[in-house]
């Protein structure tokens, strides 16, 4: 039997296929990874890359990205997995789905073809994560249609942050005018990634997860930071939605909430996005802002190259975008380190972790951040920081650095598969 762990983004689908061992104590083994790109990209064909363990990359080209939706692609993906002959579709008995917003849920929700009640709750939460939850719900429905005998487990990015205390998650708002699906408060996101990081670093250091004290910078097109004490989240930069906090590839991050009232005419009217109802204000704040607005591109490598090249025509814009990104990041990282230092000696803080596409690849950014923390006794090891590595965990500070710096490759799919094994007693 197999567990398929799926991660649906607004324009992509990632996944891993795990063989479920006969012995409960035996570890899960990933037998294949998949990545689907260009969903929604008009003029570009959808592409599926499938990599079997110890096998070659398989590449399949699909329809025009602008003419297809997520739910239409799951039969195609599953057919391609089965076409290899290594796995039969009916052998996939369990599928996990990363869902961005889970509201106040404290554990994953089980869904089967005969019991789909949880999907209505998830779709109701789409107004708080309109660019993510809706697509993920469509993916769950499509998988149930293609494989009606399997069991799906919905796992939420918000689960890890349920330990945030009330004084941190509470917003200073009066009661709302009407009934809402969930309370208006901070929920936090990227939780499956943070949980994976905690597990990986604790294992690497050979210590229980409930003794781990770290600050994490999860940096990618969606960027956030988290303060983790005793292996549990006590604060995080994202809030009611993924918009709050750090600047992202297309997100503003935290700004004065009245700015949009002055910026966008008729900000409350519908943005006209297909399949979902989103106001012009929310669409602009989420999809047209951030690094894209500042530098003309969300590609951080391109921004860094231009920022370091005074002869580039885009140098000034790129330099400003880079500086804004670092400034906002330092604000949260410094705040979270101060939270840990308020109750712990620095010797009990296990370090600052960089993860996500930018965190894993932007050596210059990591060096700039760690150098700004020199007042804490942090010292970067340039050779370790500059090298690229496939190691899941690697240290990038010198021996004796009072605050250690780490790069950790997150594995949301692996964490989800293990969570399914535990919750479903597989």
C-alpha cells in the first residue's frame, strides 16, 4: 500500500509517493516525487515531472495552463504514475493534502468518498486563504472521484501554531457585525514546514523536540518567520491570512491597513478572478505587491544579481527591494530572539534557521542577516555558508558562535505522510 502526499499551490502541485512498510516501526520510504507547474499560465503547457527512486526523471507535457484547473489534472497525474507499471492506482490507499487554512482545528480531518463533510468547512475558510484553500479542496474532491476507495487526510498549515498564547494571537478589534466561520485572530501558516524543521534539527542535535528553542526564517515567494520555544510555536509573523508579516514575492506583508483605501479605487468590488470571489483590494495586496511591485519580479536571485550590479538598469529598484526585504526580516527575527532571550540564556537557544527557496539558496542574504546579529556573538563561516549542499541540516556558523546559524531543507510531504501514519494508526 502507498501514501501519496500532495501539496497544491495556486499554480503548482507537488507531491511524494511513500511505500507503507508492513512493519509499523519501519520508516517510510519515498519511492517517487512529482511536480506539476504552469497551472493557470496561459500560453505555457502544464508540465509534470516524475522522479522514481533510483530512476530517471520522467517529463510529461499537458494542456495549456490557462485552459485547465487543478481538479482536471489529478486523473492525468495518477494515470501517469500507474503507467510506469511500478504502482497500481488502487494501491494508493491514503492521500494527504496540505491545506493552508484550518481555522481552529487542532488535528487533521479525515475525508472519504462517503464522508465529505469536512470539505464544506474548508471551502468556507477559502475567504481567508482564497488563493490556496479553494484549489486544495478541488484537489481533494478530484482525488475522491478518481480513487473512491482511498482515505484522505487534510493537514493544515495552521495546526503547528495552535500553541500561540492568547496575548499573541488576539487582535484589538471589537466584535464583528455578523457571524464568521472562524474568529478574527492570528493563526499563522507554513506550520507543516516548521514542524518538519523542528523534527529534523532535534534529530540532528540528538535532543527531544520539546527541548528545542529556535527562530526560523521560512523564506520563499511566501515568506514568514516563527519563534519556537520547547518545540512549540509561541509567535509567528503571518496572521489571520498569509498576508500579514514579511514581504513576499507578490504580497505586501504588514502595512498600514488604510493604505489600500487610498491606493485602489473601488477596492471593495470583485476582482474578477475565475472560480473565487476576491475583492480588488485583496487581489492587489496578495498578487501584485511585494517584491514584484518593488523590483518588477518576484525572483529573488534576479533581484540579488541586479542589486549587486551598479551598471544594471534595474539596480536602484532591486537594491531597494532587497533592503526592504532584509529590513522586515530583521524586525521579526530580532523580536523573536528577544522573546527567547527574555526567558532563556543564549546557550539554550539552538539557533536561527533559514529554510524555503530563498532561505536555502540566498547565501548573501543569510550572511547579511547573521552579520547584523553580531551583537549576539554570531559569526558566519563563509565557506560553509557559500557552498550548496543536499544535506537536510547544515550549520553555517563557526565553532563557538554564541548564536548558531542553520540551513534546513524542509520536507512538508514527508511530515504529512508520517502524520497520516500516526493519526490513522497505519
